[in-house]
C-alpha cells in the first residue's frame, strides 16, 4: 500500500485547534467539490464562475480575521490557512477571494470610519456586495507610492477623481472599488469607496492574460468621477495607510503561494505513482524522487515560515519586512515547485487536464503582484542594512 499524498509533510495542521481544523476542511471540501471540477474550463475560457458567489456566501468565511461587523473574528493564521486551501485548488478563485476579503474589506476595516465599516463590512462578509482594490496604474506600478498619477480634488461635499487604474481584480463586476488617489492640494494619498454607478467610473476587462485567466482584471478610467465626502475612507490620510493594508494582505499572498505549490506537488506526486515507464512507476526512479523531494522541502519550508508569519501577525508583531520576506521567498520557491511538477509529468505537464499547467501559469502572477520580487527584496534589504535602495 502506497503512502497517502499530502503536502503537509510536517503535519502543521496539528498546530490548529479542532475548530480551526474544521474551518480548514470546510474550505477544502468546498474547493474540491465545487471549484475543482470547473476550474480548468473557466480558466481556459477566461470567464468568472459567478454561480459560486452565493455558495461562498453560505460558507461564511470572508473577513475571517476581522472582529465585529458580522465577521467571524478568527485569527490571521486562519486567514492564511484558508488562502492556502483556496489556492491549492485554484489560484484564480483564491485571488477573487483575496481581493474581496483582504484588499477591499481590509481597506475598509483598517481605514474606514465606524459608519463605513457598519455600512459595508456585513454586506461584504455575506458577498451581497463585492469589492475591488484600485492602486496600480498603467504608467506606475512599483513606484506608485511617490508617483501616483490619479488625482482627487475637493468641491464642496464631493471629491472629483481623475486618472486610470490597471490590473484591478474583480472590478468588471464589483459593486465597489477602493480607489487610491493623490490630493491635488496636499499631495497626500487618500482612499475612496467608489461605487460602480458613480458617474465617471468605467471598468473595462483586460484580455489575453496568460495567468489567472479566471480573474477578471480591469482597466479603470475615472473621468471627473464624483464621490461624496462620506465615501472617502476617513482614516486614510497618506500612503502609509495604504501600506498597512498591503502589509496585511502580503502575508495572505505568501500563503497563496504555499497553496499553489501544494496543489502542484500533490498532483505531480499522484501522477508519478501511477505513470509507468520501463515497466515501473516513474516515482520509483531516483531522479524523479529527487524532484519530488526538492518540491516537498520547498513546500515545507514555505509552510513553516508562513505559520510563524501568521503567529507574528496575530501577536501584533508583524512588520512590512516580515510580510515582504515571506512573499519573496514563497513566490520564488513556488515557481521552482511548479516547474518541477510540470517536468515530472513530461508532455502531460502542459495539458490543463492534468492539473499542473494552470499552477505553472498562475505562479507567475503570484510572483509579480502585491509587490514584485525586487520591491519586496528592497523592503527587506532596507530593514536589514539600514540603507534604502529605493530611488525616487
Ligand atoms: P513595474 O513597476 O513596471 O516593474 C517592472 C520591473 O521593474 C519589475 O521586475 C520590478 O520589480 C522592477 N523594478 C521596479 N522598480 C525597481 C527598483 N527600484 N529596483 C529594482 N527593480 C525595480 N494592482 C491593484 O492595484 N489591484 C489589483 O487588484 C491588482 N491585481 C493584479 C493581478 C494580476 C494578475 C497582476 C499581474 C497584477 C495585479 N496588480 C493589481 C498590479 C500589481 O500589483 C503590479 O503588477 C505590481 O505591483 C508591479 O507593477 P508593474 O506591473 O507596473 O511593474
């Protein structure tokens, strides 16, 4: 009898309470039953499976770590575990969930007034309203903190926003998008809850992506877009506030990388045990085992790192550099894991039906979004050397 396939080699799940383990399995079963059977098809057609949104609502797991406002009030560790479970089956769906529950709800949770939190978070927790997060622009990505081109200016009780945002996940169908813009008067970055019906808001689907094809990314154009002062995030007054949101969600992206690697490793291990060449399962060959061991060692290092990262987050000890280090390390190692998973499957590794090709493509998006490898490395570099290598 062959040992079971399980990417949790050090049994980190033992560190979870029975209640946390139950939530993990709830998400895993949902992803296996509802998403896995449709994942390749929707990815291939670059369409989003809207029918799963009410099913997500029933799970009740959005905003898992937030306290109050109808949210479960669990831990950031639990949020990470869920990100891993989502990405283990489908990184696109994990990104949909992460943008809504992490970036959009997180912006309101961290930067919204009491009234804004009361208004939006309970509805978003139930997926009655879907959120997006608009920071990156066509001409500025990594350097957005100092180079943001989107502007806002106050006119009476309203703000007028002008500019463009690129890559904005969920924004083709979201009810609200958190838009970050530079105040023309003070030069400070402010955040706005922009409703899809706001005049001057246009979101167009970006086509022809080679990764995360199921995620609907939008190019947003804001043309004299009018937003009431009551929809300005009342506790966001500079890019430092935006960065607080990113610190929180970057930890989630590191966990997402773990999930992507885990899905690919488990699919590859299963395959190599069944596939025979030269009259024997290919898993019995030394060179194949070497690939599998490289994969599981990377995966185990990533998982243990992310556990500690989340513990620090739950203890209120997380700093930017901690989240950045995990994001850099895990997204690099994931690239290595998925490419080995593809390699041990031979030609079948590039066919969607064998459940590894999608991970290979999607790992590229994880590698670049929420801060590229270089930018997150520079954040860590600045922390450990005391010198900032950022150029303005
Ligand atoms: P650039 O900033 O142009 O960088 C190009 C290259 O130059 C990179 O390798 C970068 O590391 C390097 N570089 C830049 N500056 C330096 C430096 N000082 N030193 C060394 N190297 C440097 N954004 C949102 O706001 N909302 C979203 O929902 C969202 N979703 C996304 C989904 C996907 C699939 C993707 C691909 C992106 C998404 N993004 C989103 C944008 C993402 O965060 C940016 O792509 C990312 O920040 C990098 O910006 P850029 O693509 O403009 O690259």
